[in-house]
């Protein structure tokens, strides 16, 4: 999990810790200092040391008091998205947890740091913007796609997620033409029912897009009606459009897990 001084990351922090506990995994937290972005690339040694001091303080505050899981803190320098992508490629982490680095107003002018990171990393990514419980029994994960298929690799990733968190699955296909998408969804539901067995419920919903309802609005409505705690986006071989990814990672009412 990458951090910065923003208090907006607090829900993501708690979520990352909860995931590590649930999966009995270690957690790596990193602070990435970018002198070029702050205008201090040519600054004095004292200024550079100040950035490092800030980063170390943030890392120490994160790990302070955590005793029940293994937490490693790492100080890095460079452009955040490339540093994180390198850490994934080097095997330092296999899953990311991201919070909102910027406010809604700031994103209008600078764009989304979360989306920039998503564009370059090869790992699964949880995007957490508010306080929510982990997925689990009694609450389905909502699998949303608007392409015309979900590949075998995508189905395997979805199956692994369902088993890890012991949660049921609800598929939601969005699109103006539902024939191909509905056929893909029926195939996915049937396949996963066979793979997961009777201990898991796999169901589906089809909702056509319209001029008056966005992908975000439809998804949030189904999340509420189904009681889903998380949205799964299988970002594998064109199952999910750029529009759907953009709308949900920025504005879904529950955490989003992008499967890659």
C-alpha cells in the first residue's frame, strides 16, 4: 500500500490491514518521494532530507501499534506509478491497496493518481475510498463487465477471489446490446457454479444502458439492492471498457477490486 500525508487514506489503511489478517499475509507499506514533482530536484541537501524525514514519519505512524501482522515499511524515490509497478515486477508485492490520493476538486485539474497507477501495474488492485467491511459470507461480490465475454483467465481470477473471501458472486452485465453479453454471462455463471460447488451461490443480473443511467448509477443501484460489499472488475482481455473502469474506480459506492 502506497501512502502519503493525506488523511483520505485512512479507510484504505484499515482495509489493507483487514485483508492481511483475513488472508494471513504480510503487508508492505511504501512512501514514494518525488523531488521532481515537488520542485526540489535541484534543492539543497537539507530540503531533500526534509522529504525523507516526512516519509519516514508517515511510515512510522502507519506501523505504530500493529503487532498481529507482519508489516514492512519501504522508503522510495521517484515517480509513484513507476516505482510501484517496479515493486510489483520485483515480487515485493502481488496485490495493491489504493486510497484516494487527491480530493474530488483536485482531480478535476490534475487527473486521478489511482487511474495512472492502474494503467502501469500488473497486479490486482483494491481501490478503497470509504470505510467498508471486507467481502464475506452473506454478502456477494458484484462482478461487473460491459464487454462481450469473460475469458477463462478472468473466470479463474474471479473463482480465486470467491474462495479467498468465502463470498458468493453476482454477475452484472451492462450494455446497449445484451445478446452477446448475456450469453457470456450465462456461460460464466454456469462454469463458476460447477467450479465452486454447492457451497457458493452464483447469480446474475442484466441491465441495459440508457441515456439517462450511467454505468456508475446502475452499478451503485445493484450494489445496494444486492447488499454487495465489493465490486469486481475483470480487467482482462476487453471484458471491461475504459468508461466503466473510470466511472467505478472513482465513484463506486463500495470498494472496487480490479482483477488483472
